[in-house]
C-alpha cells in the first residue's frame, strides 16, 4: 500500500447553501457545513466493526495527523479505544449503499462487514472497503485525544494510505441529495436522517448517528434496542414452540408453555412501543412488521454468509451458503411486499366478517369505502384500527 502524501490541502470548497426551513436559521447554518462522508473501521482482538462518519479532517502536515469525533456509545469507539488503531475509507458519490449499511445499523446486533469486500490494512490490520475511493490508516497519538462530552475527539497519526479508484468524494450535501432521490428505493427499516449538533448527519451503532442531537440520539437508540429485543423474543418463542412439539415429558412441556406466555407479553410490550409512531392508515401495522421481518432476514442472510466463509468443513460451508441463499429469497419477498404497499400497487383484501369470503377493495382505497360481499350479500365497510385495515359489518343493504 502506498504512503500517504504530506502535501498541504488545497483551498476549501464553497459554502453549501442551507436547506433547512425558513426561520430555522441555526439548523440552516449547521446544514451549510458540508462534511465529507467516510467509513471509519477498527478492530478488537479478532473482531472488526465500522461506522459512517462525517467528522474526519486533516489537522497537521508534519506529522500527518487527522482528527475524528466518535460517539462514546458507538461500538467503533470501544474498538478504537481498545486497539488504538483505525482505518478511514473515503466514500464516492456512488457509495450510498455503504452509508446505509454502516450508518443505520448497530455493530452490536449485526456484522456490518458481512458481504462487503474489504482488505486488512498492512499497518493497522483494520478493514479497508474496496468500494471506496481512497483510504488512510492511523494510530492514536498518545495523550492527545479530547473528551468532548458525548463524543471523543481522537487525534491520530497517519501511517499509511492510498487511492482505490478515480472518483469524486461524497460530501454530506451530496448524501442528502442522493438520499432524497433514492428514498423510495431504500429497503433498510425506517431509515432516518440524523444530526451533527442540530443539523442532521448519518451515523452508527447504538445511536445510529454521528453527532446527532441528544433527543434524536436517545430516540433512535431506544428504537434500535426495541427492534433487537423483538428479534430475540420472536426467536425464543419459535424455539420453545419447536421444543414443545417434541418433548414427551409433561413437566417440561408445562414449564416451556409458561415461559412462552411471558415471552408473548414481552413481544406485545415491544410492539406496543413501536406502534405509538404508526401513521393513521391501514397499512401501517403491516409495514411495521414487514420491515421488522426484512431486517431480521437481512441479518440472518449476512450471518450465514459469514459462517460459510469461516467454516472449515466443506459440507458445513455448503449448508451455510445454501441457507444464506434461502434467506436472500426471503429478503426479496419482503422487499417486494414493502414496495407494493409503499407504491400503492397492493390491493386491500379482507375477509367478510359474516361469512369469511375474501373481499378485494382494490388499490389505494379510502377508509369508509363500502362494498357488498359477493357471497352472502352483506354490506361491508373499510375501516382502520390500530394501523390495520379492518372489515366492518354495515348491514344487509
């Protein structure tokens, strides 16, 4: 790998025009600070993690030194603190997928590097993403890092670097424009913009964001924990049900059934938290659960891919690879269903509350729409209850 140049940086780019709503001058001012977007990676023993970051800058040329601010709650912060080394992959304008992967998931619940092509830096052993446009390797400068409250401002000496391909780097301004253009195509569960101070930025790990506001950080952190808890509870519930069907000891079956009741309460509690933010339309509940399913299947796919790559037994590797392919099929199904609902092309179908006949209310119906059941002849109205479409018996007409 080539050594990074010590040449001085050129003039800074022109200020980016504020994009915030009129009257919100502070947020507009913060939006106008257009940072470069990178992925910062580090290691801890034999584990790797990374996060999207918008606060990396060169501060001196002799020695070549960079500064970067990392949220203390992020797993990447823990890894940097432990290993004292890191790598920075500079992103190009075509790397929006990497912003989503490394900025809207937690390394505590998923392997964000699974399925991503990377090499390990020769100087630090930290992952360098092959899809990026340039990279730096750095070691923490002893005693120079600064406690900045919610974040640590790490100062690190650059020990290696180079270019990966010829392309224009992505700025945060570019990211906002690209995200807005492709928002309808994003499949990550309810991806959200996040903030540096009061302006919004992409981020990582438990807080999901780099430098976001305290209120938003807590909200996103809590939501991600609830989603992770739901996936745990769903898995526990299915595991116990599987065992109940196979155990022959009545005492064991009784114990598992009792535990399942408690797990069911946990599921309802977590779902109740998430449903508070549901929109008042009949697809909200379905979309919430489909997106939860999608996130779970993507995690399962990535996990099986990782297991397949690490397996020493060829048959085991083949099994894990097959299961990863199966999970990808599930991912495709959920993506298609979500796309149909969000695009308004999926018809609303419900059972007649009197005879159970399937009724088709068509695409994009309005609450209050009425139709006659083609089997029993009753009038059925379309309503919304707790974010779900419901069929309401109106009368025999």
